[in-house]
C-alpha cells in the first residue's frame, strides 16, 4: 500500500551523524550530508479510504529504519536517492482524526549525500517543488471499520456512508516495509514536503474546533490555523450580534409605543422594565397583540372622503 507524508529540513547533530554512519562505509560529517524529516504514515483515513491502527504504526516505526527513498516507487537502483536513519512515533494532542483518535504518525529522519547529482533535488525539496511522498508496505489484514471483520469478505463497501460513519479499512499486522517515494499524487490528503508540519486551513472546521473545546480533561491546545479560524468566526458573530441588538432595540421601542397607546394609564417606565426582560419571540408576540388593541383604540381614518361624497358636499360651488 502507498501512504503519503510530510517533511521538513533538519540539521543533523552528533547523535544523528552516528546513526547515519551506521549505514555508510565511510564516516560522513555534517558537511557531507543533507537531512530532512519525513511523516511516513498516520492514523487518518486516506484517499483510498484506509487508515493504520496505532498498533500498526508502532510496528512500522521500527520497520522503516534503514529503508531507502526512491522516485515513483521505481525498483531501479539508479533511482535510490536517500535513506531513513531514525524513526519515532509521534502523537499530536492538538489534532483529532476523523474517527476521534488523537492524530498519530510515524516520523522518519532521512539523509542523502551532498553530491552534484543531488544538488537539484535538494533545491527542489527546499523550494517546495518536490513535496509529495508516499510509502510502500504490506499488511496481513484490512479490517472493516463497520463490522470488524476482513473487509475482503464482508458486505460493506469502502467509502460508503453507513449511518453517520464512512466505511474504511483498518490496516493491521504489517509484515514488511519496502520503501518511500517522491510521487505526484499521494494517497494521504495532507502529504507534502513543507518547512514545518502543519494542516491546511481548508481541513479545519468550526465543528472540529467546537468539539475540541468541549472535550473533557487537560488543557486544550489550538493550532495557529485553528486560532485564526476561531477569531474570524468570533468577529463574524460579533457583527451579527451588533445587528441583532440594533434590531431588538427598534422592536422594543415600537412595542413600547404600541403598549402605551393600548394602555395609556400604565406607567411607561414600568412597561419598559417588563419588556426589557422578554425574549425576542415574546417581544414579537407582545407587539402583535398591542398593535391590534392600539388599532381599535385609535383607528386610522381618511382625511378625505370618497369621490362621490366630496362632489355632493360641494354642490353649491358648481357652475
């Protein structure tokens, strides 16, 4: 299966160089190598409607140590370009997957020699041209998210929505990790070579932020993009609230005018004190009731009579 990744450039320390030199015949220095980190795979549902279980990620974390980086999953030795020298399993508590799990991923650290052949590739990575990456691995079973059985024999279909859940395959029991590759279209939606691991803003929803804010236990951490989106939402709500307050004020004044017309003997301040405590719907209902009463007490009459009466009243002026 192929799974996409994200990457960032890193500077190798003494410990990193020692790990790198475990894979080399000649001891390399910091000046000899270019290093970068790679998000190899995670527990989010990908474009193929599949995801890794956390147990699978833990297994793959060990399997990918020493694996080579190539292009487009080509098996040619001439396409080998980098190698992973260190991996770690990372949990991001600020992010929750679409199935409600804490976002977890396998992060690999890769190196390549600084040679004339690799100069263009290094520039392409640093400039964001070479971004998308995926991995090749094998698993023993793909379990259906709906019925917890092998998805190849159950009746459910990946990508089909059942109730509120999207059916997907849970990749379990990985037994091999082949390689990782630069590709044009990766399986995972968040794939890419970036300076810092981040999520695209279009994947951030207010529903997700609200769900996080309502979660119980521990401090709540919002990413920069989530904070920006939340601030925009608050600004929009403040604008709507201002317009709502303005409309309510006009409704209150009109209700008081009609109330004083309908009940002239009641103190205006008392009416205002009562009306200010009412909800919007209650004010609308009260305004409608007072409007009917006020209309009966002070009916609207025409200042001019109809045409026929006007003519008969002015007969003496006719020539």
